[in-house]
């Protein structure tokens, strides 16, 4: 059988048809009518911003760990436990930065205890055990992956239990603790690049929107109200269109986020 | 005998239910991520996913931090699909540091020059299917 070289070339050209080059500019207000802007938001984990901070100079992470967090017991109603759980997972990322094996293992156990209190223990058992196992072996990249996985599994389990709002609160709790640490670090050793890491307008808008859109039982919970107010106070400090965040603003963000983390972990 | 039959039927149901949760589009995205995962990029567990018509451009907004390097990986479960992905900075300028596409997988690398909200633009440029399942994952280092 003879191959027709022209047909072969045509087929090859069809397979390797060059795709058009990307547009140099994207104008969200002028997208083609059939375009779709995806509403789903993936919240960065604290270790993403910690990784960026690490490149600016090695912070002394060990001094930033809230050691009482891993010993804490679940208190209050479901919204508070969800916020605490997020904050504890964030604490795990701080302990990983400090490469503190025992603290990370305690946090693995605390994640189990809080997940149990909120009815999602089953979803997170394997992750918690892996956190403890990898911490023992000092495989920090793996621990980071398992903390991220624990956060994801807890949230997915909550969504399956029709508790999407609680899943949002877990994210907010983690974000607040991560932000407190970053703001504390950059306000005490200020640099423009470091402070710029606090410029997160899209995330702040998203958190305010999701918390504001919750059912009144959750939206009007005393702690949720406090968190919503705190987020509203942080938003102008974290910069608008301009990514610059001043040392004074960073200090204020640290204070607001710190107060909220304290409120989250206090008895009602 | 009845008990054995019942067990067999339940096993088949359980297996099918488990399979239903496998996201093939995400699996393709993870295949695209393999080289970077080996280089120490932390691949996030959470990802974006949905269905798209062919040639329907889509945009995801995401917070990126200056100092990190990111890769975004796009996959589709449709074998005939040709997918593309690119990234734009907060001012809407193309910010691809590197990009590739191969059939139903594509990826883009970005080294953010500023911290802020970036726009990941993607589309299914060609496909035999009318609707295509897609998944977009990312990793950082």
C-alpha cells in the first residue's frame, strides 16, 4: 500500500494546527459575550505567603508559634469551632516553617480533635496520621502537602454535610492566623516587598461576600459579626489598586487579625 | 447463596460509586504537573473544575504572591480536546513566563512581578465533544 504524501502532510498539519497566539492584554470588561468568569475561589494556603516571605530573609518562625493552639479544646458553637480549626491548620504551617516536629505532631492531633467536634473526623483521619508520620521523618514538604490536604478534606466533608458556610469559616480562620503572622513580621522588619504580600483585595472581597451571604443564623453569630467587621477594617489598609502597604497599615492589620484570632480561640 | 449474591451486587455498586468520584480532567491536569511536582513544587489539593463549550474562553481570578513561582495546569477529560491556558497580571498584561499545550493538557508558568489578583484565561480550542469537562490546578515554590 502506497501512502499519498499530500494526504499525509494534510493529516499532519491538521494534528499540529498552530493555535493562535495569546492576546497581549486581557480586559475583563471587554470579554467576548460567550466568555465565562469562573466564580469559584481557591484560597491560598498560609505556606504560599510564608514561602514568599522566606525569600526576603529567613524569619524566626519558632518565636511566632502560638503553642497554646495545639493544646486547645473545642469551645463554643459550630461557627467558632470551624474558625478555630482553620486557625489551627494555619498554626501547623507556622510550625512547619519552624521545623518543630513535636508542635506539628500536636497540631495533627488537635486537627483530629476539632474535626471530631464538628462531625468531619472520618474525612481527616488519614491526613492527620500522615502529618504526624511525616513530621517524625522531618519531611516538611510532605507535611505541607498533608496540611493542605487536611484543609481541603475538612472543607469538602463540610460541603457534603450541607455546611458550606462552615467550610468558608475554616478558610477564614486559617487566613486570619496566616495574615496575623505575616503582618507581624513585616511590621517589625519593614520592607516594601514584604508588606506587599498583605495586598489581597480579591480575597478580602470574597471573604466579605461569602460571610455576608450566609444564612442569618451564621451571619449574625456574635463571632461572625466580629470577623466581618475586622475584615471590613483590614480591607482599606491592605491597599486598593495600589499594592503598597505602609508599615503603619501592616501594624494595624496585625493588631486586627491578632484580636480576631484571640476572639476565635476564647471561650464565648 | 442469596447473601453472596447480595454482597456481589453491593460490591459492584460500591466500585461504581468510587469510580464516579474520579475526576479524569483533574487526572490529566495532574499528569501535566508531574515534572514540576518532581522539582519540589507544592501542588495544591483544591482546584477549579467545570464544563465548557468549545471555543468558550473562561477566566479564573487568583491571588498570587511576588517572590514565588507558580505553575497552572489545565486538563480535559475529552481525548480530542485541544486546550490552552495563559495568565494575565492585575493590570491585564500577559504574564506567561513559559507556556505549553499538548492535546487535552496545557500549562503556564508565572513569576509574579507584583502581589495581587491574577487572571488565568483558558479555553478548549478544538474538541469533538460539545461540552468538555475541565480542571485547573496549580502549584507553587
